[in-house]
């Protein structure tokens, strides 16, 4: 069931971004307002507008949206969640596979936020309730390092660093085949897949997305890559590598060979967030954290190395 509102833009709101105006006039969060605009739910004098367009005084604003289903944070312990660093401002975790960053519609498994709650951690309340403290995400099927804000000031500063691309995010990925060249940059826009509600793809008009990669080791039929993300789009590495015809090994959603996945014992994509670096929100000092391959990914490499 959709909801809608129609109202004139007050003169005092003239020149504001659409998402800012919606948040002020209708009480949405900035994130929800941006999502509504991205979904085509906002018109100004009958003309569709995006989240970053500007509103005009006295123009007629029409907004249509699907009400969000309330998502509860369930404090579910996650035994394998590693605590890499913890202080008054933030906690850095090593997330195991099968754990989502935060609750969402359709996800009934454990979450980082729920695991921290179960362990007695209190995180920042900034952001939507179901994503409180979350400043970036990893897919449930991707393991590795995440930072979660505990103080409100840390939330604001870490969000700014991620937005301004000041955070170092290094991943390791094992992909099918051998990229040519062995080191390079993929600069291709990413958006929703035109034929799937769950997938993303390289599409004209998508969000700018830049991935840098270097080959660490080549195996028979596969390569271990080190990847530096300049941007942070959903499924970015998986989409970019699949678009180069080198999907992550084990990544059935993006076209990985199921025979190879079975031989390596993989039930998810071979993708791990290895290193994470940022300036501490209170001290300004550069902090860098590292992780190790979990057992399933190491086993796959051992099999590839012995083939």
C-alpha cells in the first residue's frame, strides 16, 4: 500500500536539495528521502526530480512512497564475530560469512548490530534505527573488517571520511581466469540490474564506480587479486569483476562456475575485506587494521595451489 503527500514548497525551502526538503517537510530521514527520490517517487510541478535536484518556491511537490516495514534489532550472539579494536568512539569487527551488517526486510539471519547488542556493546544512535552506528556495510556473503561508530561524533566523522573517499578499503578476491592486464582500473557506472530486484550491473546512468586491482598470484584457471575500492557501491567488486568476465569464484549470483565452486568447497563468493584504514575520529591519528583469511577461503586457495 502506497502513501502520498502533495504540498507547495514554502519560500523558505527554495534552493534546497530534494532529499533535504523532504526530510524537513515530511519528517523522513535523509536516507529514506533519497531512496524515495531514486525510486521516482518525487515530482515538482509534475516533473520527476532526483534527490540532488533543487526545489523551487511555490512549486507543487508530490511525493509517493511505500511505508517502511518496522525492522527490529534482534540481539543474536555471533560466536565467530572478532573484535579487532574497541574504544569509546568505535569498534572494529572481523565479520564472519553469513552475517549481515544490519537488519533489513527479508533478512532473518544474524547481524553485526544484533551481535554487538547481544555482547553488551552500545553503539551510536545516529542514522535509521535499524542501521544505528553503521557507517559502511559488507554483504552477508563477504567476510572481513567493518568499523561501527559508538559515539555520535564518531558516526558523523566516519560517515564524512567514507563519503569523501578518505578511508582505505583493501579487499582480496579470487576470480575466475586471469585478468588482462594483470593490474588495472575498472571505471564503470553501477546501478540496479534491469532484470533483477536483487542484483546490480554496469549500466548507463549508474553511479560512478572505480575499482583498482593487482594480481597477487595466478593459479590454473583462477587468480588471487588485491583490490582497492575508490568508491563503495553495493556489490561493486562482484559486479565489476563479473563485467570483465572474471566473476569471483563461488559467486553464483554473478555467473561463477558451479563446478569450480564445488571442487573448492565454496558456498559463497571468495571475497574478504583484508585491511581497513581511517583517521580516528577523536585523535585524527591514522589507524589501520588487518584480517586473515577465514577457513573456507584458505581451503579454496590450498586446493587451487595444489592443482
